[in-house]
C-alpha cells in the first residue's frame, strides 16, 4: 500500500468525503466536509472526483511525511503550508516526492483547510463513506503515527500549476442567508421582526456538530415533539440561544427550528472562527 | 381516511411533511405508510426519506425547482396510499439483565415510586414497545409504550458516561444506549445485544414501526448471550407482525 504518515496532528484533523446518505433512519449523522466549496476546489485541481476523501484540518494543520510520489492541493483556510520547510501556495497542484514533509504554520484566515491527494485518501469506508465519526469509523480523528493509504502515483497527471484565484468573499463576507424554518411562524410578530436581520458572534462552543453564538433572543416558543433536522437547521432554545446544526449533527431534535441555511451559507459559516461576527439574514 | 398534513419547503433540497403534533401509533403507521408509498412511487428525484414521530423529511437529489408542483405530487401520492401493500414489521425479543450493578437507578426509582424493584422489572418487561424512530445516537431506539407507573423525569445533569447496552427511561419513553455515551436517562438494566453495527450496510436490526419485548435474564444467561454475540453466534428471536 502507498502511504502518507501523520508525524503530528493539528488541533482537529479528520478524513472527510461527501458524507453518509440513506442511513439517517438509523440515527447516523450526515457528516462529510464542512466547506464543500473549498473541498470541491481541492479535488478539482487534481482532477479527482468530488467524492474523493481528503483531510479536513481545523485551526492548525498536521505534519505529514510522504512515502510515495504523488500530487497534493491545499484549499480553504490559509495556514502557511510548507514543503520541506519551503513555503508553498494554497489553491494549486503541487508535486510531492517520497520522504517529503508537509507542515503548516499559523492560521492567517478562515478556519478549515483541506488537503487533497491524487485519487483521494483510501482510509476505511463504513456505511458508504470514509468520513470519520465516533463509533462508526474506528478512529474519529487523525493521530500521530497514523498511516493513510492512497493510490499509486503512476497516474501523476499533467496539471496546470498556476494558482487559482479564490473569491475572498468566501472567507470575509459575514452574510449568512437563511430560509424560514417550520417553527418561524410560531414566533410573535415582534419576535419575528427582531430576527430577520441579526448580528451574531461565533462562540467558542462551535464545532462540527453545531455553531453557537454569544447573543440571546427572548422567545416563548414551546418545545416541539422531536422532529427532523438537517445540517444548516437553526434552532432557538428556551433560553434564547441560537444553534446552527452542522455536518455531524444528530438526525432529530426537539428545539423549534426557526431558520434553515442555504448550502452556500453553510460553506461560508464553516470558515468562521470564534469571535467572528456574522450577519444572519432572512428574506421577509 | 387521512390526516390533515402540512407540507413545507425545508431546505433547498427537501420538503417537510407534518402530521398533527402528537405521539401515537395511528400517526406512526400513517407516517410509515406514506414513506413506504413514496419509496415505491415513481418520483425519481427523491433520494431519501427520514421519519420521526409525526413527520417525514423528503430529500431530493438536487435543488427543488418548483416547490408547489412537488407538493402537489406528494399530495396525490398521499391520497392514493390506500392501495398500499401491507407493511410487515418485526417483534424482537431483547434480553435484559436488571442486576443492580447494571440498573444503577433502580433504587432511586423504587423509592420515588414506592414500589419494589421486582415490580419495576415486571412493569418494564410486560408491555410490547413500539420503535418510533432511531435517533439521538446511531442505533438509539426511541420506544413508546412505557407503563405510566414507570414514567420518570430525566436527570437534571446528564451522566458523562453511560455503559453500552444500558436500558433506560427518559420521561415517558424507553430506550437503549447502543454505545457508551453521555446521557441523561435513568438506567435500569443492560442488554448484551449489539444495537448498532457500522460493518453492516443495514447497521440496526430494528427499524421504525417494529415492536420490542424485553426478556429479563439473570447474570449467567446475560454473560452467555454476550459471548455468543461477540462470536457472531447469537440469533435474535423475532416474529413477523402485520399491520
């Protein structure tokens, strides 16, 4: 097998692909990449299928040693990538040789970075996906010493090496577009009015399951009989907290669902870090 | 006869169908009947349908262009669902050991309810439960049918670690923890069965609409079943139930 070795892991590195589908009636979360705009780009640069599995790193990157010649691409958050200590660019194809070491520095912008390899990572597949999740895959995150299998490098392709220009809006635009959720109409007109356009501060409780915010919104919504939710569902708790469910969320929930994010907004939110301001906006 | 359903555009790719907000078996059967109907319909754009107590989430392959047309199609399917095939469900026999070592909340419930532990075990293992849906954790069965005498509020602060297989009571519901996890339900016993196996394409033996009966077993039988389960030799007893 052709391998990439994890010398050290970052704050939170996982293998992700598009996630699990068709198994939610067994309580299995969707999982999958948080920012599919960035991950699709990483795979496209290498000519991979969009379903190819990649590394998703949050806040800091891992240190990887290659035991194979291959190609990689790095997209999403800018974490000062370097190959054998020499700075390399995001958003371009990079040739990597056996014994090369890929490392990262400090986070410059964004929060989640994607590392794609030619053909994608071939780690274990459970329930039709390689996305790591507790009690589904044998590991829920990458750790020092992990050996990650990939395809042979025979197919090192001729790829344009020029960096692709990224819309910086994706990282810096605070706007999160939402649609009305099933329980929005149960809010009083006054409460509705107060929620159409709100500024929110990402709290440090945010992770792959949900984003939370510092602000509180008074409401008298009753809990609902446990019903269905999706990544992007915005719940409002009795204490006034807004919870935006993300890719590793449960499949059902009992808090009122007042909004639903568009998929483009879900990608954008995934790049927001605690302390960031965002603006939730719903069309009237 | 049918219920008065509401249909809403939920995400760009899904429509939420809601029944009157209530937990009962008639609604559950109608929810699962409609789901079955849609799964056998020729609406090709539907990729999956998720169910809960009184709702369905119909997920499409891509962004829904015309929501009103799509809702119209769903309504037609609902009104023609009387020519459904009869749904077949299973009744599963789930062995449970109610030893105090497992049933760490038995004494508290016994004191609060002023009834003996053997009465609790009897009340818990007598009814036939219904699986309303699987949620919270992969493989966590939400069971309806708990005897009123056993309704017991969830813990104010959840425990950090509940044992795999823990048989639990949360308010008016019964459930089983498929894996070790944090949780706020009251623990009265443990089942040696595997409720979630990610190595199987169908990772849970039970599904929404199935029935469950708890069979009290002593520690020796529990240990024997646990060994058989680990060696892949245990066959869970079940029978077909016709709607």
